[in-house]
C-alpha cells in the first residue's frame, strides 16, 4: 500500500513455542509489544499462529492473511480468464509480450499473484512491515504447494520499504517495464459497503497521503507504462489524466504511457 499514517495501536501475539523466537524478533525490530494471548487494549493484533501469520482486528472480530494456495487466488489461477482479464490488458500482456512488473503498493499481493500466474515476473514493494510479514508468510506456505510454488518460484521478489525511495534508486538496467499502483480506495460513507479486509487495511494504514507523488515517481521509473487501479467512478490520481483506461465491472485501470 501507499505511504500512510498508521491510525490504530498494534501488538504481536504468539502462544506457539515453535514460532515464538520469530515473533519476538519481529516485535523487537519494530518496537511492538509481544503477548502470549490476545490483549483487549490493542485494536490490531499480528498473530503468529500454528498455521499462518494473520492480522486480527478486534473491532471487526475478524482476521486477514495471505493465501496463495486456497480460496479466491487459487480459484482465479485456475478459472480467472487468462490474458483476457482487464488487469492483463492494462499492463500490456499479449502474445509475445510478457512485461516485468513492479507492484509499488503490494498490499495483500492479490493482483501481483494474478499477474504472476500469467507469466509476469513481479517485484513487490510494501512499506508496511505488517503487510510485508503477511506476504512473506504467504509466500513460504505457497512454496510448499506444487501449483502455487510453480508461480512463486523466481517470480516474486518482496521488498519492505518506501516505494518512492525504492524506485528513485533503481539504475537504468533495473527499471521495470510496468509500474502497477493500487492506492487505498477512497473511504465510502457506509462502511458496510467496504469489504472487511479493506476495512482492516484502512484501520492499519490510515489515510493515504502521497498517491500523486507515487504516480510521479512511477512515471519516472517505468520503461513502458504505469497502471493505476481505481474505482470505476473515481477521479484520476492527483488529477493527472491517463493516456487511456481499461474498465471492468467495478474497476478502472488508468494507463500512463511513458
């Protein structure tokens, strides 16, 4: 996700002895409190559990995690529509052209994984250490499954840092063909209209403040194009008009050719 100001308190939870050292190291690195069980004083709790790492939201009483093996991503890998999908058209996937993509706002890595299933080599940049931990955990579990491992092996490189700083330091040879940006969607008046996983991300990240700066940095980084994912009726990021757009039912992909 884009640079944001965290809006909610967060702690680390681990009652699993086999994962306790991993949790302790993460908590120390990011100066977060560590407990053996859920603590009512913290609205967001990163849980190092038996099967996975997940982010629990006490207000919503639900968790998010990254899973490339089961659920919507596994289904989309098998039945998603291949290169006919809007996101594939937006990044320029076509016969004889499989661009390398830098996902500057990795989030939960869902779009990145879809592009990787289509053959793209992905570089993921995520500033939030919490989300980066979820992605890394998802990758490790995904590598244990034959179908997802085929996609993840060699196609996913994750960097936990500021996306603008990352893009600005790339050499000419390191520049990607495409930079993909999925900013935090504008808040809706009725929170029930927003899926719970997106609500948790809003609780974690707060309000996005630098989408326009991120787009400008991406325009100076991408060899061929920048693709920005937007709600279908939303204004272009920073008021910067795209070269063209590719639309699906609820989503619009704004294309900026470089």
